């Protein structure tokens, strides 16, 4: 017989012995108080035993990952060489709102894993009838209720919740890779626009110098009016091209701030190399790696295990 069943039997015997059922006479107050104290002590002892020996209730908890603090991005006046890709990636991993949401879902799943394996709480109460009769027909009683879960259902609940935790952890890893990919794409878009701004400014400077030469030749009667107009047209084309590039830079910078979680950061120089050689990849190796270490595949497997 379990400890809970023994407690329930003791409560029944106490209640049958001390509750008055004949002639409407109440049970003596001292006995009622003794019963209340005994029942509370029994329930407190049971809860204390669970706190002292939780090994029978818990399975191994899921290891919780430690997050690193995000680096503080400095204003543009304090940046000498420019922001690097690793700095932006580290900032996005901590402050990207989608990762914060995914991390919160993992935390909620771990809390659910803890809760579903715990036994139901007992219920203790007092009931009375014919109260206010001056001690002639009053009846007092104590109520105790405890739901007993059998058949290993708590262990099975923990197993299901553990698979939920594993699935959400893999979804968090997949979202982490998406965020890193978005940061890298936005970084090189900004870096490309940054380089295009430099080139268009050089082109506009060359066009202005060409216009000055065309004006000088026209004044010296060595060139025609059409050459002067053509040179000015080149200046306007270069300025339009520069403005378009600046607009693309502003859009790419906004996308970069959105994915890194830094909406108020002013435009800054980025440090990167656009002339670096691209890395070669083998298609078969990439497919094998995708099948064995993809977090999306792992999340699907955890969902299957949960259904089982």
C-alpha cells in the first residue's frame, strides 16, 4: 500500500471516529482540532517527502544553453575601420526579436516539462452543518481529496514534453541559421552599395572635370557647344546614378538594422572585402550534411518521437 493510500485510510478512520452523527450532538472541539492538526501534519509530511526525494518524479532535465551578451555598437564617430560581420552577427543572435520569441517558446516548453510530471496537489477543507444552533445540532467535518495517478502516466507526460522541448530547440537552431543568413545577405548588400557610392562619386568627379575641360575648349574656340552640353549631361547622369546608389544603400542599411535588432543605429562604414575569392562547395557533401545535421529534419524526427 502506498503512502498516499495509507494517508487516505487514516483520514477516513479519523473522520468516522470524531464526526458526530448521533442525536445531532457535535464532536468535542478538542478532538476536531486534533484531527485538523493531524491531517495538516500528514499532508505536510507527504509534500516534504516529495521535496526531499524528487528522484522518483523527475527525469533528466534538458540542458539549458547560455546566451552571450550582445556587443554594444558604437556611434559612427568612434568607428575607425568600420563594423565587421562577426560583430553584427553577435548582435543579431541576442537582439533579433524572432530569436527572442523562439527562445521564450523553448523556456515555456521546459516549464511545461517540469509541470506535467508532478502529481496533483491534495485538497483539504472544512465543512459544517446546522451551524448557529448553540451547540445543539451542529456538525463539523474535515474534507480531504487526493487524485492518484497510476500506470506511469506522469513519466509518459514527461517523455512527451521532453520531445516538445527537443523540437522547439531544433526550431530555435533553424531560426538562428536563418537570422545569420539574413545578416550576411544584408551586410554584403550594404557593403556593395557602400563601394558603389565611392565609384559613382569618382565618376561624378570625372564628369565635372570633363565639363570644365569642355568649357575651356569652347572658350578657346577649340570645341563646339555640343561638347559642352554633352559634358553637362554626363554630370547629370552621374549624379542620378549616385542618388540611386545612395537610396539602395539606405534600404540595405535599414534591412541590416532590422535583422540585427538595432533600429536606432546611424549609418556607418562596414569593414569587408568584396574582392575575396568565393569558396567552392561539393554538392554531394552539402546534401549529406543537410540530411544528417539539418535542424529542420531533427525537429521533424522529434515530432515523430512525440507521437510515438
